[in-house]
C-alpha cells in the first residue's frame, strides 16, 4: 500500500508538471527602467531554460523630451524554466556602436549550433522618429556575448524590426518594417543568414511594424502590430498571404497591466500549443498618448494562448494562461 501511494503521488506530480503553471499577470516588468517591450523568446539548451530578450525603454527617467525615452538602452534579458515566471538576467553583451546609440527589437534564430541575432541599431539619441536605423547581424555561442557580423544592405536606411524564418524551399527569409517606404512590411531572402537580397514588398499594403512569422497547424502565420491590435495573416507557402478580418489583442483586457491594446509580439509554438507574448502601456487606458510622464511610458510584458477557430486565430487575453514550455521543438526554424 505504501508503494502504491508513493507511485500515485509521483504520477500526480508528473501530471501537474505536464499541466503547467498559471502564468504571472503581468508576465514581466523590467526592474531597471520598467520599459520592457518587443519580447523575443529563445531556448537556451546549454542552461535548460528560456531567455526572453527585449527592447528596454527609459520609462522611469524624468525630463526626457520627445521620443528620446525609447532610445539609449541595451537589450534586456529575462530567464524562465517554464515560461510562467520570469526573472531579470541582465543585458546582452553587444560590442557595436560608439557614443550614443540605441538597440531595438532583437530577433534570434539558432542554426548549426550558432545563435544569430538580427537587431535594429539607431545611431545617436533623438527626440523625433525621423532618423536613420539599420539592421545588424550578430552571432553568439552562449546567447550572452554577441559578435558583430555585418550591417545589412537592404536598400534603405530606415529599416527596423527584423523577423527571420526558414523558407519552405530552403534558405531563409527576413520580414521587416521599412519606415522609408511608408512603414510597409518588406521581405529579403538569404541562402545562409549572411548574404541578403534587396527587400521587396510583402503581405498587405498597410503601415505596421513588428512582423512575426511562425508555423502552426500546417500553415504559416504572420502577425503585425498595427497600433490597434495585431493583424493576422496566413499562407500555405510563406509567400502569398491572406489577411483574416479580425485583429487580435485590439480590445483592452481586464487583467493587471493589460487594459490597453497589445503591441509588438512574439509567438512561441511549443507542445502543439501557441502562445503570444506581447507588451502593453498600462497607463494609456483611454487613448494612446505619451504625456511625458512615467505612468504613460512604462510597459509590461503579457502572454495569452492562441486558438484556431474556423480557420482563424483568436485569443482570450483575459483567460488564465496555463503554460509549461518544454525545450524548443525546432530551434533551427
């Protein structure tokens, strides 16, 4: 009988582990500047945990004029064993840039045992948006220290928000926002993650940012941030995209720090389930306006589970998220 009880207890513990934990809400806030945004999740096989890379903004620094508060910081890293609880790890060690500059919106793929980061770099710190930006290619062996490889030549000096994904027929594709061409989404191709073609228009002809491509339920999907929730597109070949009528994360939620439109997101498919990690500006409950104060500048990371209903992606941001991320099922993507 004692052996049976021990076995039963072990089975119950195992079942609970598979069931996961209820994710924190908000999921994560940066302890340095309280400006975490643009999350990007990566499996760290060497440490057996997930890393969340994110843009940091100087939300809690008073007296910063214009949009200079979203500039001048390094890329933050948080870590988690399950995806339900996150703790601050530090900043990515990137040896690129002189004087004042900004790092934004990292995207990371792992291929052949090497981690590749595609990072937005902004020279200088500015009070307005109308300045040059570039996408850098960096590599790392441990996800902590990053080597500069190149600055991509995409035919524009106003490119941000890279998303790199393995092309169905081989090679790689990178979607990004070109602010010099009406903030449309463009796509570039590469055979080896090092050489990239000039960009060409992709998806719908709409202004947006933060494209994210993923594969789920035998389809390719793309979400983009339209500043009124996330637009959703699907494709059978990763080239021709059809937009679904309804955005997700447009209506404000009711949970802590989630009562504002969801912004620039990552999507993780793990164990057959898909989770969207996004950020919000909790202090902008009634309208999207930066009043130059901490309350309207701070940001929080949130998570919601995606569902497929009648061929379209939906999510209930108010539902508790039961999550236990396992090792990345396709680290090379």
